[in-house]
C-alpha cells in the first residue's frame, strides 16, 4: 500500500484493493462524526480548497461538510463565474495560486484529465471531484462503501449495473473497482447503450465474472445489488423511443416483489424516472443512505491524504 | 538502357520499410513541403519480400532527430532508418516503439484538458502492436487514428 500522506486521488484505477479497503474501514469509523453524534477536531487549522469549475451541489457540499465536521475550514468557488478563470487564466496558474492558500484541493472540472494536470502543478494533495466524462473516484468509493456497509462484504456479491452503460462514467469506474473484489457483474442496458467492449475486455482480464442482458427482469430475482443509473434523453433522437426504453428500465414495486429480500437498490442521484418514488419507503432503497455516505468517505480521504489519524 | 527509379544519395537519410501508403505521412512528420532545399525522393508501393508492399523515403542532406524517429515509429513500427554519409550506410537502425509518446501527438478527445490552453505536453502510454495502442495519460482515452494525431 502506498503512503497516503500527500497522495493525489485522481482515478479509482490508481487505488489497489488494499488501498480501497483502508478507505472503507476508515470511513466506517467516521460515521458518528459525520452524523454529528461525536466531535472531532482532527483537521483543525487545515484548509480545503474547493475549486468547482462546474457546479456539483452534492459533491461540493459533502466535501465541505466533511472538512467542517473535522474542525477544518474551506474556501473556494462553486462555479467559475466571476473568477479569474473567466479572464482566461489557465488551470495550471489557478492551482499554483491556490496551493499557497490551502492544504488540500478538491477539483471539479468539465474537461477530462483536469485533475491529473492540476496535480502536476502543486505539491499539495489533489482530490478529483469529477472531471468531464472522466473519473469521479470519490463517488466510486462512496458506492463501494455503501455496498460493503450494507452487505458486510464486497466479495461474492451479485451486482447488476443498470441503465446507460455506454456513456455513464460512474458505472465504468465502479465496474473497474468491484472487479478487484471477486464479484459477479451483470450489465443491463438498452441495445446501443451497452458497456463498451474495451472495458468488458479489461474487466475479464482482471478475472471478473461478467454477463450482459437487455432485460431488467433477467436479473431482478438473483441480484444482491441493483445499481441503477439515468438513461439520458439526449441519447435518443426520437423522444417516443426514449419513453419506451426508459419505461422498460424502471424499478417499481411490482418488479421488486420478485427480488431477494435483502436486495439493495443504489443510484448515484439525481434520479429522474428510473426509480419509482414508491420504492423509497421499502427496505430496498439505499440511495439516500448512499448519498449520506458521501460525508464519512470524504472525511476518511481528507484525513488520510493530510496524514492525520489512520 | 535500364532506367534507375531511385538514385543513390551522397548524404542524408533513407527511411525504408514504411507500410505502403504511409510515405506521405512520413513527409508530414519531417515537415517536408515546398520549401525544402534538398532533394527528396519518395517511392510508393514498392514490392518487398518482408512486407509485400512498402514505401521508401529518401531525404538528402538531413539526419533525423530522436523525436522525429519516435513519430515515425508510431505509424511505421517496422521502418528502418539508414543514415548515409558519403554514399555509404554509416548507421542503420530499426525504429524502436517508445514506451511513452510525449509532445508528439494531439489528443483526439476535444474535451481533453490537453486541448485547452494549458502549459503541458501531451503524453500517451504506448502498448506495442500493429497498430500500437496509445492511451492519453490525462483523459484516459485510447487514440484511434494515430497518423491524424501527429503534430
């Protein structure tokens, strides 16, 4: 396991299985602090910069909450409007400037590779809060934590990834991460939005057990985890076709009657129509829990890269 | 009398075993346009024992930089570079596929951070093969059309 202090968190692929396990265990210890039932001042005197070159409410607020709960402070911007970026400043220059104002940087950017570039221009740890259609490693860690916490283990779980598997970046990162843990994966997508062959090939090389289907009905009885993602309207030239496809990947009460009692339904949120709101009241619904898990997971990461606790 | 298609050169470089059809890309890599002052000879679709068909480029009074050789390796992995001095082959080497391609390709992903005005060189990891597989170190995408991406 590489040393954590000062480490950049840029892509889930940079994290080994022991690395991921270390984050999950540290996150669990953070839960009482994240919920406000236990106090911590472990990051007192430390400053987190949140550089959000595009808005992302959930990611930004969960990072800020994580830092504040640990006694640290945050600064930054929630969107580039009104900053020097609009005057044409390069990302490299922005990062060099911010380096002297803070101890750790979280970056959200509309362009792929932005976090890796930023990390090259600062000695301070950079955490990728999502770059374009690229990586979003902290989201993946939150997903992993949720499965691990709900199921007690990742090993051996039957996980179905549902929705737009072609363009959905969260499912790509999640698939790579869980492939290291000996899970059985089934990809459920509309025709034309299947998991890219290149990724399927790499997952098989990693030794993952992989199946694919176009029908949600095929996996509902056997799955331990249903990871549902949004199917975007823009992917379909014909709105009627979209309605038809979206309808057939909708998780509702009737469908869940067939499911295992302890099936967990996850969703990175925001959802549109993929999960019927009636599902929220069932024990299957774990997506709000998943969103809440964003705070302890990010607390754990902040402590680790700042070399505190552990 | 038999006519010589390609005459020997006194000083310069002969790039042999270029895949058929790639000679013009090699000229582009070497930035050979209308303004060169020496003789450039291009042979396209020449029979080859090893390759079936091949292209050859001869450039007089010029030796290649390592960066140019790396670029050629990416589109012609089996090319040989012969350095000619005083009509003799002074050096002969097969191009070597670099492990990393730094600053010689543009990322084809328009949304890649390296296509913005940032002070960095592009960098691709190279997995040998024909064609080689190149992955952008920044955006993680594979480069499909290598000849088109050479800068």
